[in-house]
C-alpha cells in the first residue's frame, strides 16, 4: 500500500464559477500538509472531494494508492475526517460520543474501550470523560473531535479549518498535538486553513488562490523567496509618496488599503532613510520579516483577505 496522497490536475466547477483549476500536489505519511488560502479560494471544495463528499469531475486523486474516483468505499475505511463545524452531540458525555462513533465502525467491547482510553489519555481529556460535551471549552471539544476521528486507527487524517474559533493558546496546543500524532502514528495529516499561524506549523504548505495552487513548499522556503524585509508605510497621500519613493530610492511600492508596502534588504536602515527624506508625508513606518501573507501578495498581487466561500 502506498503511503501518500496524490492529487493530479484536479479541477472542479460549479454552474456559476470555477472552484479548482488544475491543482496538483503530493503528501506523504508522517507529514502535516496545510492548504492555505483566503476564504473563497477553493479549500472547502478540495476538502469535500478528498473526504469523498463530492465526486471528482476532472483530474485524478489517489489516497494510499486507491483511486478516489472508483474506490471510494475502500478509501473511507482509511480516512479520519474532522469537519469545520462540530459533529459531537453536546448532550452526551465525551465517552458516550466516542462509544457511539466506534460502533459505526464496527468496534465494540474491550477493543473499543481500550482504544477510547488510549485516545482520551493522548488528548488530555481522560479526567473529563464523563462530562457532557456542551460544557467543554472550544479547545477541548476540538480535541474530542479529533480523538473521535482516530478511533478506527485511520491512515489519513483530514481536517477542515481545525482551529477556527479557538483562542491562540488552544490553537497552539492543538497544532502541537497534530505534530506529535503525525510522527508517532505515522499518519498523513492534511488540513485546510485561512490562518497564517496554523500554516506556519505545517511541514509543507500549498497556497491556493482563486482555485489555483500558486505556491508549494516548506513555510521557510516560501518566505525566503520574498527576499529582504517587508515595510509598511502609512501616509496622508500614499499615491504621491509612492511615486516619490520610487524616484528617490528606486524601490517599487504597492498601494494597499493601509498605505504602502515594499520589500528591501536591511529594512531598519531603509525605514530611517525614508522617514528622513519625507518627514512630513509619513505618519508611521513598520517593518518585519516576510510572512506567508507576503508570499501570497508577491505571487498573486493581492492582499490575503476573505472572499466568498467556495
């Protein structure tokens, strides 16, 4: 059995729009792969295809060597799926939720009980096992969701916006759990996210924009392609200042809703120089190392922002 997910030239169109356009990538077992994109980029459509909710219409995909177009029933046995919206019954306890889910996969008796105990301990909720889900925090509920998806020991874990709605500490804890899980269980983890912080924790990232995969690689490698520092300048007249900066320093700028954005080496020195050159026109200057949002802008020319969801 192959230990990877392969997507080749995958496209998908709704009657009113194209959601995916010739998308290709591979993910191996033991790896966390993040599909990053603003809302409306096509992430949800791709997730639905991989989780077998909608059929392939163009291109191909194979999961663990099985054809997603023709071997859906076999593939489902190896999938653990966590959807963006909660799938737990709030009126049931944690252990009741897991027990009922295990029954759906034919698990019962000591085998099921042992698996539940292992997962409750792994995700740090063993002491809350008899509490109703509705009283748990969002972070704890997310842990239970993932524990539930792992009951039948899947080879592939698919997560749609797994940290959406969680605070920063809960997001960090969940991402840490996923990292340990991928390595210790050799599970292939595929997640969609519109949160840059989540993508930064992945082993590799694919950046999706308007249905096209515009970048693919390790987060640090992608950010290194931006080059230098990223500087943001606020001004009372950004258009005029942008032209003046080009004439004075030979550095091109991009006009954004917040002001001017530019890339250059040794940003701290440039920030001092530009303020000295235009003290009356500049309201504020800030600079920092490139982020995945900067990679997105460099490749697409657009800000990383929300669009209508696909």
